[in-house]
C-alpha cells in the first residue's frame, strides 16, 4: 500500500507540475496577447492624436490663407479709396491755392485738410478693424480646435 500511495503521490505531483506548466504557458500567451493588443491600442491612439493635430494644423493654415486673402483684398480696396481721397482733396487744394491770399482761402484749406484727414483716418480705422476681425476669427478657430483636441485626449 505504501508503494501504491507513493506512486499515486508521484503521479499526482507530476500531473500538478504538468498542469502548472500548462497554466504558466497559457498565462504567458494571454499576457503577451494582451500586451500586444495594448501596444496596438496605444499606437492607434498616438497615430489618431497625431492625425488630429495634423488635420487641425491644416484647418488653421487653410483658414489663415482664406482670411488673409480676404484681408489683402480689403486692404487693396482701402488703398484704392485712400488714393481717391488724396486725389480728390489734392485737386481741390490745388485749385484753392490759386486763389488770392485771404481769410477765405485759409479757411477753405484748413477745412479741406481736416476733412481729408478725417476721411483718411476713417479708412485706416476700417483697415485696423478688419485686421482685428481676422485675428479674432483666427483666435476663435484656434479655441474651437483646441477644445476639439482636448475632448479627444
């Protein structure tokens, strides 16, 4: 009986060791698979983040180019109007210079120069306002895109 118990114990111990080896092998395979899946997920997340950042950079650049084109066209229109204002007032001032010296002549020159300066200032204020509007739009887009990125990260 003792021999039988000894054989059974040896057999049970061998089965236990074999089962432990199978379990350890299974656990190693499961761990390796889980780590590979996790690494794939991290890589996908990083590539998605990088793609989102690149797409947002492209959106910023496209909006900047678009808004700059509008701004440049507006500035060109302002320049045309400034040229017209200068020409119109220049013609009037040239005509007034031909008058004989008098209070009337001095008054007309002062009045025309004040109106020319006010018109020029008004046009330049529009130029600054347009730039401010473009900057505000760009800042707003940056804010929206950052919120978008923050939501996904």
